[in-house]
């Protein structure tokens, strides 16, 4: 068991500690218009004058030790978002820097002669390969030719070649698109259907989404009695990597209006796509 502390002894210790504190406070003084800071008490004005001479520049006291090695400040780009990102799109220089990074990650030297201009070439190529983001499919279909002598039967444009990129691996897939529709208020220029395919193909895509997008925009703008879209493609992400099965075709289709409601219309469409007549 611990002995109970002697209250008299504790009081004397506290008194001695208080005397020591008083002595320490009286010894403090700061340069500031000759005013000293002691325990005698200072009003607000005197306290302000006394503190004017206090050291507040955070400089270390010179204690004879060697000065620490200075570290270069971080670049501005390390503490702020680049201007190109702030506006929603990186600059061309940032895109080229990203290509150089990928080249180094792949294990090659972006500074060697054969790769020195590759970042600029890739960036320029991306502008074309993904130019669909700058294209408006709805605007392409805005002009309709109504003077078609009352034509209301099927219009089919088949074997439209396209090149796209899988959004999962950014590896190309390519093939043919076939589009058919039954006009109601006129027909659209045939080249416009091919341009609609390019608009959606020249984006990061899945084949299923691209097929639906083509059908959606034609149905929305032209208001036809029916729309049929079929896409056949080979995916290099399946041929070059993964299971590595070349020559495999993927077929997707979308039927709207009479093509969806009438199975015989689907048969007619598929027959015409395969080269027959009916």
C-alpha cells in the first residue's frame, strides 16, 4: 500500500514551484520600445507595444550546426489542375506526353529515332480515329428529300465498311453495317447513312451499343415506318489477345417498327442483305 501524502509537504512544494515561476516571468523581457514584460501586469496597449519586437519570421536560431539542404519547390503543375483539364480536355502537348509514357511503360525508348515523332503521329491519328465525338448524327439526317414520286418501299444500304475501337481495350474492331428503313415523309441522302455509321464507329464503342445508336437516331429523326440495322464485325481484342481466335464474326441487329412487328419483314431484310431479291 502507498502511504498517504503529507498535505503540509505538498503545500510547501506548490509554494516553491510558484516562486520559481514568478522568478522566470520576471526575467523575461522583449525588445519593444523599451517595455519589459513581467508579471506586474500589462494593459492592452502596453502588451501590443511589448510584442512589436518579438521575432516572428520563423528563421531557425543559429546554433552552429550546418544549414539544412534546400529542396527545390514543387512545380506548379503538381499543385494545380492543368488548364486543359479544367476546360474538360487535355492539351495536345499533354496527349503527346501520355503517349511517351505508354511507350516507356511498354519497354521502349521514346527518344530513339524511330519513336521520336510517334507521340505527335499518334495524337494526330487519334483525332481522325475518334473524330465521331465531333460529329452530330442528328444534323446529318436533318435534310430529307420529299420529291421521290411517292416512293414508300424499303430503302437498303448494305456493306457499309467501318472501323471502330473496343472501349474495353482500345483495340480495333471492323466490319460492315447494313441499314434499311421504310420512309414516310421522304428519303435521306444515301451517303448520310454511311456518315451516321462513321459518327458512332469513330468513338470508343461496343458493337451492341453502336448498333442501337444507329437505329435510334434514324428512328428519331426520319420517323420511318420501320428501321432495321445489322452489324457484322471482327474484334481484334478477341483475335490478338485473350482467346486469340482470328476470323470470328460477331453479328448484332436492331429492328424497329414494322421490322420488329412483322417477322416476314425481317426475313426480307436479311435476304436482301445476303444478296438475294424478293
